[in-house]
C-alpha cells in the first residue's frame, strides 16, 4: 500500500509504463547570478546550479539526450523519457530564445514529457504559451518557493517574495501547466513551524506537485562559508524525517510528491553526511509512516479514512476539480 501519491504512480497512470528523466543543459543562467538581482545566487546554490555542465563542454541537446539514453537503457527497460531542464533558470531569456531552445526537443527518441526548472519571476503568458504548445502529455514547471516566509526568502537571497510565487502558479494553472513547488526544510532561521506553514501555503494554491528538500551544504555555495564559520546548524537525519512526515500528513491528497529528500552530486557535498544515504533515509521515512499509520493528507480536516486509490500505480489520477475544490481563493495570512 502506497502512503503517498508519488511521481512514479502518476507517470505509470499517464503512460502505463515506467518513465525516466533525462537532464538537459541548455546553457541558461539566472537573474540571481548575472547581476540583475545579484551575483551571489541563492545561499544554497553551488556554482554549477544543479546542472551537468554539458553545455559548457559544447555538447548539443541531441548529444546530451543520446548520452543519457544510453546510460538509462542499460538500467531500465523503459523507452519513455521526460526532458528535465535542470540547470539554473530555464525561462530566463526572451520568449523567442525560449522557443528556439524548445524547438530542439520534438523528434528526440522517446520524448514523452517535460519538466522545466525555473524561477517564478522568469515567467509570463507568452513563455507559458510556448511551453504549452509543445503539446506533451506531461508538462511540469519546477518552481522554487523554498519558503513562504518573506523574511526567510530575503535571508537566503532568493530575490523574490511569496506573492511572486503565488502569482506565477496561478498564471501557469491558467495555461493548463502543472507546477511542482520546491520547499526546503532547515533553512537558516527557520523552525519546523515555518516549514509546515510553507506546505500549508502550497496547499492553498493550484499546485500539482511538490519536491521536499533537506538543506545541505555544497562546495562553493554561500552556505559553505557560514558552515565553516560555525554559524549554520543543519538538521540531523531523524529531525528531517520527523518534519517531513508531518509535512506529508498535512499535504493535499492530490499533490504529487516528486521528491522526498535532496540529493547531492558526487563530490559536491560538504555536510551533512547522511544526505548520501538515500536508500537508508527513504526506508526510514517509509517505516516511520507505516508504524505511525500516517499517509499523505491524513491530518487534514478533509482527510479520507485511508490512503486514496490513486496512490497506487493502476488507478486513475484525481481530476483537477478535486484539487481546486480544496483551494481557498487567497492563501492564508502568514
């Protein structure tokens, strides 16, 4: 029995088979790095911006796709893939440039959907229309909120506020595009209450997916300096698991959980060491939920008596009307 609505279930429901992500590096940058907002980036961001660095090596999109397909084909039998535009902010450009970039995708063998990592302040109706025109069965915008607390957003040098995020989510929803919100537990100055408040903030928006991250320190990030000076307290593994399970218990039942913990690229991690113990942490989360009889949404006022059927791979996903019926017209005051 699945205790939450995972991305694997969503994709199996959509395509009837396993689907894998292929990361693509288009060479985009970020307004928080090129001087438009700042040159430091967000406090947790490493120099590569979670990317592969393939664009800097002059590798074409077609070659990147072939490279990753060859690797994945040795591990899985699937022949379906989601293009994952992961590095930096992939809509930070004029609309015409975005269209030229996305025009490289049609025809890639096995392309079945797309996930676009970007910032809420790098979107408008013209860009969203270009994305929607790809006409792919699964189209996701990965939007970083990180926290709904505007003081925290300023502290981590995010460069936008929570209203900017909410406006971008509603605009994407109006264009029929699913949004996956990113939130981080353990940000400097935040408590468990702040983290859970951010989840409730997301609950009140037309968000379709969520990625949970635990804060970690990567080499070259501004956090690295704070950590070296002893000015940063990181969550222990058990602390993160407890916070995450509480967050899942209050999450709307229709929201797809894309990720349960942050992963560090090999050689990137400074601390904490448990970040590399992915399978151990995921097993501990599953065990904690099972022993406590917790499932996604069980602590909500509208909680079902048991995990909904759509948490399983072989059931239809919930209609959007279900999600929208649980959303207030405006997010609750912080």
